[in-house]
């Protein structure tokens, strides 16, 4: 079988692993995701502690007006709780600074032309820079797919039918692939319906699922996410713009 494989026959599935450079390139958006969750956690914690004393800020916690608001109301909070809130605020400030620094660095890389695939994806309406970055770094930037089935299997969007005798059951998608890219593609599918109303993908969804109930639309959006992933792969691999899709106007 090894000899047949080297002669070009397709006798098995080949596992492609990322290079150390490809693996390292995925650290940025993953760390940003964790920092964003941490920022939300600190904000919610401060808000919950303030509610204990019936304090509900009319400003953004950690924002530009937060220090002035806290200076006016900190005396209404017991001293130990006050110290805890101030420590939470300090950690929140640090997290926000790190997020801002990483986002600036990422924007500079794109502006300097160091991320051509990301820039190519961003040209499509409904695809933003953050989503394009994740899709390229997690899937499209280093994986090589021979067909759409390999792509769907990598994302966990492949069907898993079960058949035994006369019993045939469709068990839904496998969810065995890259969960970050899969979750993002579902979000991108909803965004695609909004920003690409004249595309063939949107018309297909409206024809098949839009008239159904909530459950049918949830099933349909996963199917649309799979079709969208294939369309984006063809767009990056072969330059095929998805049928009926529009590009963003030149700046």
C-alpha cells in the first residue's frame, strides 16, 4: 500500500500536521479569545459586587468615565469589598491593555501585506478581519484539501448516518473537527444571510429553510455553514468568487 501511495494512488487518508510556524501562528487569536473572556469575567464580577450595595453604574465599567464614577461612589462600599473591586479593576485594566496591543499588532500585519489570505477573505462582504484571521490560521492557511468532503470532515460538518438492517437514522453532523472554525462558520453563515442577500447561498437557504420553524432554520444554518466553508475554500484556492456574492467597495 505504501508503494501504491507513492505511485499516486489514493489508498488511505493522509494526516497533515501543521509546521511549528503554522502552529505558532495560531497563538494570537486563541490568546485574544481567552483575554476577551477574561475581560468580560472581570466586568461582570465588578458589576455583581456593586449590586450587593445597590450600585448600578451608568458608565462602562473600566471605560474612560469609570475612574471618576468610582471615586464618587467608593465610600458607599465597605473597605474590604472596596479593595477587592479595586483589584478587579486593576486586572481589568491590564487585560484591556493587552487586548489593545495585540489588536494593533494584528492590524499592522494586515496593513503591511503580511497576511494575504486574510486580506483576500476580507474583500467579501459579511467577512470581517477577525473572522477571516481565525479561518485562515485554523484551516485555510496550512491545510490542503483534495475535495469538499475532506474540508467538511476537518470542520466536523460531515453527516454521520447510521444504518443497521432496515433501520436508517441520520445522527446529524459529526462535530469531530475544529470546533473554533465550526462555531465561527455558523456565525458567519448568519452574517452571510444579512450582507449577501443576492448570493446563490442565501437564495438556497431561503428556498429550503426560511419558511420553516426555528428548528428547521437551525438545521439549515449548519448546512449553510458547510456550503459557505466550501465556497470560501474555492475562493482562496482557485479565486472563484461565490455565485452572486458581492465584494466590498475599494477604500
